[in-house]
């Protein structure tokens, strides 16, 4: 999204203000009545709802700096705002509040009105405002568009003029694009959605290209970032088949995977230059775990050389770039041993079990194993803990049309077939129910799958990599996991060390600090020795995933909130690690007493629910069991549902 800050823009806006007849000394305000305001809010309810999930975290960063966050419609009427006294009281004196119109024809040059007229992000600081009463303000605004390119409103951040910072405009622009992406996902709830870049937070989703495709493979919506990637206008693509962007063969392969979970797909040829040829296809499922859309993102380019890799400066070497691994920090001897072992076993067909606490990088290790294996097929991910027990077999093995109530008319390919000639990554394998374990074992031994509702088995050539944060051997001892399946999966075991046992923490901290500042397009930040000391002393129950999250939050606070060039100890949010059990404790249940009955188990769960105040996640930690397993137990014992209801009332 292009940002406007030129004197010509300001001059043109002042000229329009005079033509509109705005008096800089006396503003004639336009304020909506209660009924009119509710009508306008109702018409933009989807935008307001989508924006709230994005803007609440943004407001948390700004509330201590006397800023307001405002959302207006396309006519300039403010429909929603977040603010805090005393600034909001002064803002009300100039009607910078919900219901007021800040179009240029009412307020003259201002960020909301000028962004509407120019249709680009703008900042208006102090005396740049046309009306004198607004000279105490510094305002930053970016327009908001629907997925079909229609201007629907403006996102604005306003504060005292002494708090002006040029980077605030970039933050508003990023948040506006995140709102648009969120709105598109909400609008596309029952459609196939293709996301052309990965995202996980405001600044990551800000430039996320998105497409919506219906069941017939026709493009329904397209945002601005996707327009830029494919060099086309949304109006030319809406209603056209997906092959317009990906070619006939590429579109067919993408659409064939719309019911999958996570698949790495390499297109043999790209219909357009500059469009990546390797994509991650991820299924998004509704509250019933049924797929309602698919997100497609290009395989991320490596941010730098991995340990032991040769450097290359020629970006035109397509084959090298395509096969280059994601950068892996592996200076710790324990991690070096893990990836050295991966390289040795990659070319074999051995089934691999990867064990490690949550956040230690099990999926990264599995992807690296697949990359080095040389297999031509896709990398398909199945989260065994996220699939309802009743759907596990249909997800893994597929089904024929009419196989059961609710089945798709054309049937569905299972994950084993989707991963043919590639790698199937079974994450959270310890959550797989015993009944499904037996079927999985048979497929592993016979290397053939039979769809539900069919009598014909099909051969599959799939490399199996399983992962768990549990001690599966103890699960076998406790008869919660089949011994024969355990030994079949554990032909080769890889154990990833927790972050607290690694010797390369400092390198990881610097890597994430560099990666995040580059991602946010801000100057590099240093880290104070006191902050580094705190990070070294912390136990990291969430491991590498938690470390990256803490560094990201610290960068936001240091740069955007405090305007500093270094992360200090006050910027770090480190939960009390004594209150957060690591997986080594949480996911390895204590031996149960001999002769324990169902009544004993029900009583233990009831006690845990009461101690956790009805919170299932916390109760699962107290019980030393997975959350999905606990949900199954809640269904098994109806009395527990009554207890939860009593606790929550």
C-alpha cells in the first residue's frame, strides 16, 4: 500500500478544504444521531468485528502514550474508537469521537478525510491540519478496502502532537492491511481460501496476499497484496477460474488438495514469472473440524545459510534457491548431532519418531528430513490431536462418495494418498485413539490403503515421520498406546533437546531479533546486557516458540511504544516459569495406581476441573494428559459436563 507524505498532497488537501468552504476558525460539525449511528455501524458490522481482533492488541501498545484508535466509514463518520482519559476528553472538545464526521468537507485537511480523498495512507501533524482547533493533534490514517476493491472506511491513530513519530504511519498501514486480511477470511468462511504468504501477527499479516475460490475453482475475492504479486487487478480476476493465475495443471493440483491438512506442493511450472513454484497448502477447519477453506502460502525463502551450508550470492540460481533449507541454528552440539543423524537417515525409508517438548522444532526437523530425502512427492502434515476421533480414519485413508452421512458427493482423498511418493508427518501421534492405531498399523505393514466405503486397496509409497511430546514407551506401559505400533514407528528415534539444555541461546536471540526487525522493516535493535541476562536465566517451558514470541513482543514495546533502539529488561514479558509446567512434566503422566477404576478416573477429573475453575487446558495439565484426551473423557463421563456447568455459572 503506497504511503503519501509529500507536500503536494498537503497542498492539494488544503485547496480542497477551501473549495469545500471549510472555515479554519469555526468548524460546523456533523454529528450522527443515535439511530443513524447504529444503522451505519450495522452496515459495517463485519468490518468492525474483524477489525476488533486486530486492533485490540494494537491499542494495548498505544494506551500508555495518549493515543486513540478510530475506525470510520467511507463517508468519514467515526463508527468505533478506543481511547483513554485524559486525551479522550480533549479529543471530544474537537469532536474526535464516535459519531462525528471527519471528511475533508467538514473538518478540512485531517488524516481520516485526506486518506479518504487520496485513497492512500497519510499522516497529518500539528499545523498541517486545516482547522486551527486541530493543531494539537498528530494523526495517521490508512484506507480500508473490501476484497473486491471497494473503499469501505479508514483506520486512524490520533494523539498529542508532541508524541509524533514517523514510524506510527507504517504501523497504521500494517494494521489496516491486517484488518483487510481478517475481513477476507471472515467473508470466505465457506470457500477455498488461498493465502500467498504466511502470517501469525499484525505485522506478518499486513502484506498477506489472499484469494478466495469457490467450489468450482473460480476466484471470488482478491486483496491488494495478491494484485501486486500477480500484477493483475482484482476486477479482472473475480469470476475467472484459478488457472488464470496458476495455469491449468497447477490449479488442478491445488484444488485437489483443498480437503487436506498441511501439504507441501511443488508446481512443475509457474503460469507467471516471479510467482514461487513451491507452496504450503494448509486446510482451515470449522468448529466441527470440517474443512471450509485452504490457505496456500509460498515456501519461505531462507533468511541465511544454515550451519555447514555454502553461501551463494546469485539470486538467479533458481535450482539452488528452491532446494535451499530454512536457516537452522545448530551450533549447540546436541542439535548438531540431531541434524547429522537426520542427514544419514534421510535417504533411507526408515520410519522416524521425533520426540521433544512443545516448541522444540519437531516439524522443522521433519521438513528437513523430507528435504534431504530427495522424495518427489509432497510433505503432508496431520495433527492427530486436532482431528475428532470419528473423523480420523476418513482423514487418513479417505472415503468414497456416500460412504457415510455428511460425506462429500465426490468422496475424498486421504492423507496417505495425498502424500504418495512424499512424506506423511503424523504430529501428536500419542493422541491417536487405540482403535485408529490398529488401522494405522495395518497400513504401515501392508503399504496399501482402502478408502472407507470401498473394497479396493491402493498401494502407497509414503515415508512416515511421527512426532510426540510424550514418552511413548511409558504410554505403552500404561496401555494407552499399542506396543506393536510403537516399535513400528520407532525404527529410528530422534530426540530434540529443550531450549534450557541448549548452548546456543544467545545465537537464537540475535537471530530472532534480526529476523523480526527485518520483517517489520525497522532499524536493527540491540539488546541490553540486563535483558540478555534475564533471557539466559529463564527456563523456557515453551522452548523456541516461546522465545520467538517473547522477542517479538519486546521489539514492539521497545521500538513502537518507547521509541528506543535497544531491547531492555522492561520490554520483556516472561511469565513465571514455575507456574508453567514443561512438557517433560505435563505430558509424561505419573504411573496410575493398580486397580484404578472408571469411578476413580471420573473423580480425579472432577477434582482437577474444580481446581482449574472449569478451564479444560489447565485441568489437562493438572491431570498430566493431553487436552484432546481430556475432551474425550468429558464426553465419556456425562456427570463431568454438569460439574463444568456448575463451576462456570
